[in-house]
C-alpha cells in the first residue's frame, strides 16, 4: 500500500531520487583546527554581517574556522562577504546555486576540523556557544553535543527551547558533531526538509550524545523560509520522500 501511495504522490510532485549516501571520508583528514563552522548563504544580504560577526566574536579557548558558501546569491550577499576574504579565520567559497543541502555539503567537503557545526546565514550565536558545546564534547568525548535555542524577531525574543537529557532537537544547527560521524553521509540535494537526515541518520550513528540546558543558538523568525511558504505547495511531499 505504501508503494501505491508513493506512485500517486509521484504523479503530483516527483521524487528527485537523491541520496544521503556519498563517498566523502572526513576521518581520513588531518585536523587543522578544533571546530569547522559551515555557513550556507543564499540571498542573505540583510542578515549575513550579523551572523558572521556573532561567530567571529565567540569567546572560546577552542580554535575554529568559518567556511562560508555563497550559493549563487543574486542579491548583495557576495558584496557583503568581500570584507571577510582576508580574515584568517574565514574561507569564502562561491558556487552555482545548489540549494541549502548543496551548500552545506560543500562546507563539509572543505572542513578540516575535529568537530563541525552549522549556522544558517539569517541566524546568530550567543558569544559563549562554542565554548559551552566544545567543552562538553571534548570533556566527555561525545559524538554530538546539542543545546537549547531561542527564537527571535527583530529585538523581540519569541520563545526559548531546551532539550531533554540526551534527546537532541532535529535541526542540524545548535550542535557540534565529531566530523567523523559525517563519513559517507551528506545532505540529500534538491529536497525541502533536508534536515531530516540529522534525526534519521546522523543522530542514530552517534554512540555518545549529550545535551546542555543552555541557549547556544538564536533562530530568526524569517518569513522567507520554506516553513512559511511551503503550505499548499506540492513540493511539500518531499517530507515523505526524504523520510523514505
């Protein structure tokens, strides 16, 4: 019956047939820093400075490097990124538009950290985020450490959410991952809801997980995001395909 349902759905909006499986081996790389920070950017001129500034001002004893992927932006995002090209802690990569997944995958391809974290270009971090997450990760030799997040719009904080003990939120952000846990796994491209790979694959690969009851990520309420404009669109069926 499930296959019959899929056939009907394919007639409405086709499954792209992409996979989360790839040949990338991060465990074979030499670590050049403690934490790689992957920031996909697409038409984020309004927010990108606030995002990157919040990363660079992290107060931490751990070394980190920011990999910014300009995913074919058509606004002034690339112009805003020029000032970071000479920053020793930042690498800016340009590519044709491949979507959020394609940008994150490029970030993973160019990450040489022992751990990796993801930050969306319209979000920001509290100044102690890396210290809190990395201190816990190294102290306990954890595969994944996640923390809480706040939701904001403008200057207003809308809510705070804290994880239950060792129960991670499904979002890719707000966590640090051992880079090796991403061996042979990527974000499947050309789908909405590509984040599903974290909850269904990456979290399951981790034998040691920990959560912090502290805010480590600030998530902007952005009315241009997929979660706002997806209702009523046939491509919302991607949530079925990507889970399958």
